[in-house]
């Protein structure tokens, strides 16, 4: 469903994505981990073309992402993206934040959009906050709204870029719970995260990146209990002991 | 002597009000045109296109680097040489539009650039087009940063209308200039002119201060 | 259109333009220096708690800011003779520019002073420093960094403002353009040349302003 073919990306001289080859089938939950600067955020940001690639191809549902002829609006409507810093629109209520894309991209009527939006807000457990502004919400609540904003377009794929890294520890759980529920609904998910508990619980596959390359991949149990490479082993020991 | 002139001044007062009316007309039309053009230019100036940025940048540099009176002379004296005949009023409006839009362009670009990249990325990821992103997400937020200096710029533009008096437009300053020939009481005449300008500028200055306080909360 | 540009005539008038440029430069330098003095005095009055100093200062600043510079110039040019003061136009012009910029500079300095953190003032008070000492040792040095970039900006504005003095027959750069236009009927050559010289002044001053902004940001960081 998502396919990377010989993908390369440079920031000037820095080779941030080095010959990435990857296939993510429908319904898979993929966790990507690795040290800072390994290229993991860049990798998922290329999927919905927030970043461009210089070489190779990325194909989502048979559509080449980085092709000039591709209808980006249509493509992005099928991909939901959740940011580390949430990036909710501060000048709109929670409900309007979620309704914005359905009304303006899918051209839905306001009533219909409102119905779906409230349903998604209920799914993340925040119906009572629909009239509030983002500034009135906690970090965890804001991130859950961001997830609802991603879900409201009924995407086939959800991408998460370190969704809990900017949250206070007590709020990480509520966001991870929402994400776990998504898994049980069969959503295709790519999650860049350091939350290894989440990975062990729901991931189908774990990808370890370093220096722009995919160093190792495997099922969670294989990866955490039996890392094949030294780098992976080193990384795992560091994050588990801190 | 002073009271003789004062009496004549009272007689001629309607003339001043006509001048004030002309100033208001020029100011209003200019504020509207400069705001419209300035917003569009400001969006270009803060865009990702290097060409647009540079071209608008050159235009802004020329306007900001030369005195307004020189720009007016250029427009009024030089356009006829190129076959464009404009009367003083039209030339004045054109000069104001060119000058004001350059300054508003910088204010708008500053506002747009102050919006974090994350907002652009979130809007892009939802599939919104560039125009939708600007209209729904970026510009509403940028307005907080834009509005106080924009109103301040409006005050400056109202005052700049006085310079178009040099090409003979019968606005408030020129009324004073013409009057002082016949009523040689410079202090009285231009005090009156000043008071009339004050009456339209000062409320806007208060508004600008108020907005500045409100937006920084 | 620029093909018919008569460069020969421009070179003929070059000495005149350079004289005008020199006048503009001198007028600007003198005016800004005097304006800074006026600004400091006006600002001190503005922020003082002595009513007889504060309210006239506020009135002065608001009147200047609410009325056009050209009106202020004409006010002095046509008004001073009626009081019996016959001073040369160039001095009238400098007076007008000095009073005008002085008001804006007063506000710039005021903004600079209020940008200094309250905590700094509290620290000074706790150390036993009196008002003058706090001003001299703590507030003004820090306010300086915030004040200099807008001050240079006002300088740029002032250079352009000098062009209005052409309307009261001061022989500065713009007047030279008018002279050439009336003698040779070549407004394009005259005013584009004038514009060119102003742009040169502008880019020099802007480079100075940008440089000061960079250097001062570094200072604020530590």
C-alpha cells in the first residue's frame, strides 16, 4: 500500500534518506525508531510530500507521491498526519479545527461535516470540548483533537510523527490509548516514536533507522529480544535503561 | 490686525472644509487601494517563489528609498512623456497607491512570516489548497500581528496626502498654502490646517494604540 | 523610453546634483543630531511624574504625530515671519525637521526604556541605587540596544523628509531636480537621477541599520 523504491534524499550534503526500500501493506502497524537525526521523521514526511525526495519513488495506493501530475489534494485527503507539536489552529474552536478539511477539501455541507466531526471527537473522548479553543486544552487533549482532525477525512493511512514526545508524562497514556484503539479498527499506521511499550503491544513490525538507512526490521518480539545488529542492540539497551 | 484676519479666516472656513473633504476622499480611496494591493504583494513577498520575492522586493526598495515628493514628481511629469495623460487628482491617487501598497506589503509579509511553519504543514497535510490555507488558517492568525502597524500606516498615509499639494490638488494643505497668500497670518492659517488634520488622525492613533495593547495580550 | 535618456545633460548638471546631495546630507546630519537632543529632553519630560513637564510633552508629541510634516514646515515658514523672526529657509527647515523627528525619537526612546525588564529595576532598587544611578547604570545601557535600530530607521525617514524642504526653496537634492526640469524641460532625466541619489543614501543607511541590528542582537543574547 505504501512502497518506497530506492528512495534517496539530501539536505545539501547531508544524505538524510539513504537508499530506502520498504513495503507497508494495508492494515499494518509499523513503528519506526532510531536516534535523533536518523531520518525517521523525514521518512514519513515524504509519504504525504511534506518533504521532497531527489531520487527514487514513493507509491501510495498505486499513486506516485512525488510525481508532478499527482493530485496532491486527493492524495493528502487519504492520509492523516499527526504532528509532534499538534499544530491545532489556535483561532478556531476544537470542532471547527476538525471540520475544516471536510468542508473545504471534501466540500461537505456544514451539517454533515459537523456530524462526522463530533463522531470523531467522541472516538477520541473529547466531545465535551468541542466548543473550546486549543489554548484551553491540555497537551494530551490537544493531541487527541489533532488525531480526530486526521481521522475525520476517513483516511486509509495515519502517520504519526513522535506524537507523544512533546507531552508531559501523565498525558502520554491517554494519547497512546486512542492510538491503540485505532489499531483494533484495522487502520494502516506508521508511527515514529520512542514509546517501546506501544510498539511491543500493537506493532506488527518495527523499523530501526540510523544515519538515513534502515538498519534492521522485524516483529517487536524479534527486534527487542533478539536484535540482529550491534547498533540496534546498543540503541535498545540505551532506551530501556534510561 | 489679527482680528481683521481672524474675521476673514472665519469667512473662508468653508474653503477649508472643502479641502478637508478632498483630503478625506484621497485618503479613503488610497487606504482601500493600498490595502488591497498591499495584501496581494505581501502574500507574494512571503511566498516560497524566489522570483516573486525578489521582484516585489525591488519595487518595495524603490518606494522606501525615495522621498514621496520625488515619486509624485516622477508620476506627474514623466507619465505624459510616455503618452499617459493624468490630471492631478488621478496622478495623486496613483502615487499614493504605489507608495502605500509598498509599506503595507512589508507589514503583511511580516505578519505572514510570523506564523509558525507547523501551521502551514498542518493545513497542507489536510489537503487544503494554497489559497485555502492562506484564507482559513494563515491570514486570520497573521491579522493579530498585522492590524496595529496597519492602522499606524493608515495614519501615515493620511498625513502623506498633504504632499500631493505640490501638484496642485486642492486638498487641505494646498488650501492653507493658497490662503496664506491672501491672509498672511501663517500661524493662524496653518494652525487651523493642523487642527483639521489632527481631528482625523488622532482618533486613528488612539485606535492603533488600543489595538497594540489588545493584540499583545 | 529610457533609450532617449539624455545622459549628456545629466553629466552637465552633475555638479549641481552633487551640491544638492551635499546639502541634503548636511541638513540630515544636523537635524538628526538636534532631534536626538530634543527627543531625549521630550522623553524625560514625558516619563517624569511632574505634571508641568509631562503634559506639555505629551501634547507636543501627539500634535507632531497627528499633523503632516509639510504642514509643520509651512507653519514655521509662513508663521515665524509674522512673529518678527526672519530666519533663512534652511534654518527654518532644520527647525521643522528637528521638532518633527524629535517627537518620534522621544517615543522610540520611551519604548526602549520600557523594554528593560522590571526585574532589572528591582535589582537596582534593592542594591540601594537612586533614580539617576539606575537610569545611568542599568536602564539606559540596556535600552540602548533596543533603541538604536528604530533610531536608524528614523534617520532614513528624515533623509527622505528633507526633500520637502525643496518646497520652501531650500537648495537640496530635490530642488536641484526641479531646477533642471524648469531649465531644460527634462523631468525624466532630472528626477530619475535625483531618485538614484536618494536610493544610494537609502542603501547606505539601510546597510548600517541592518548591521547594527545584527550586532545588537548578539549583545542581547548574552
